[in-house]
C-alpha cells in the first residue's frame, strides 16, 4: 500500500498543518511496515520568485504551480492532502484513492470578523465532494463542511486530533523551568495562547484585570506571539510573553501553570487544550462547540465574552483545592481518549477500506 502525503510550501509556515502531517508520517514509518510512506513538499519555482508581491506570489504557487508539480509525480495507491486549503489539487492527484483532512473553516465562518472574503479557499473546498474520504477533526468541522459546501455527509469521517506522547503528567523541576524562561517562581501562573482574532486575547486581559483586583499574586504566561497591550498598559507587567518554544518543551510550560485559560470564539478543534489535559493542567474555557467536544465535563466553561464568569471560574479553582484536584483528575482521565496509536490504527483502517473499495 503506497501512501503519499502532500505538504504545504515551507514558506507558508502553517505550523499546525506541518505538525499534523509529520505526526502521521513518523508514526506510520515506525509502526506500519506494510505501508510504503512518502511525502511531497512543493517548491517555489524560479518564475514564482520573480513575483515581488508576497500575496500574489503564494497565490500563484498554491493554485498554479503546486498542481503542475503534482501532475509529474508517480501513481500512488492513496494520496492524502493534509490541509483543506489544497482541496483544489484533487484533479492533479495520480492515485486510486484521494483523502483530505479538513481542520476548520475559520476564514469562512468568521468572514465578517476577519473582514475578507475567501474566494480561493471556497474554490478549494468546492472540490471536497470529489474526494473518496474527508477527515474532519471535529463534529463542529463536519457541520461546517455540510453548511458551507455541497460535500455529501456520507463521505465525512470525524477523527479528533491527538498529540505527541511527550505531553504527559510526569513531574518537573518548576524552579528550574521558571529560571529558564524568566518567569516568577512565587506567582500563580495562568496560561493563555495565540494572537489571532478568534483567540479572543482582549477578553483574557479583561479577566486578568478583574483577577488582580482580588489577588495581586496572579500573572499570565502567554505562548504564541507577543500581543498588543496598548489598551492594557496598566497590567502589561503582569503578562509574560514567551519566545518561540519547541513543541517537545511545551509540556513544561503547561505544568508550571496552574490553569489554562481559553476564551476562544471559534475553532475547529483545540490541540492546546488536549496538550493541557495530557499534562494534568485544568482548563477554564469558552463553551464553543468544538472545545466542548474535547473537554466534555472536565473544564469550567462559559460564553466566550463573559468576563465575570471566567473570573469566578478561575477563582473557584484557585480557592477550592478539592475542586482543583477533581478537575485535574478528570482532565487526566479525559486525556486517555486522545490516544495516538488508536488514532493511527483508525486511519489505517480507513485507508485499507477505501483502497479495497476501488478494486
């Protein structure tokens, strides 16, 4: 069984998509000897490099150059596109079975908030109906596919993504980790992440303001880039923006933080939450459908903009040790659901079934 994974241009720096593809490739190479695994990463052509406008350059690369490069490849039993923005590659793929993973439809669902119309993404998504199987990373993503495209429901399989085994509950030297990243040892640290509009950082900082009125010993630790603190210069010194951290070291950051705060407006799924519960760090989050799919009853949840309830939920965990330990235990139990080997075995069975259906 020859399987080829199709990757993004390196220049796009779509980290989550890259990690997803690499996770599939690494595991299958090491565990499924009957599968011949390969991958293809497109390259910017010489002509592309002469296009000075970066946006136009990548549009040309994605929609004209990439399909041209794919057509030159040898035939495979199965092709797997790892990023929904490349759905338009369908007709260029030379394989018996064609599969694509759809993570989310953020640019379409949040079109008004982002103030842009994603015509090219819609074009790519219009090809979903032709694929043999669509892997949606959540029921939320499946519903969005059905709402915004004409893809048949029977072609969609929901597989919640999983994270690497180095996200675990093993003990660490907290003092050592704080020294390494310049974080205060004797403060209550709450983790937040991301900069994109739907991560809802503004609500996070409003929550911090409220918390500091009650407990001056709280600080936020932020991963995923530096936020604009112009509106929050009064609490700027209470937010520690961490530099880029290798994924295998992120587990340490979750473990030194008391709580992971996630007021996300919309998402197709949440790998950071899975990482957090794997490490035993309780989550306080929004009741966004895809997030609820991950946390079930393990987290304290509320509306994404409800600053008061978020604040009270955090204080409940900080002030009630029994509640905190219960949520920690529930998080670790829920984390067992997100098993890498089970995920890969399920995917392998999908591959086998689809290939057999073509014979």
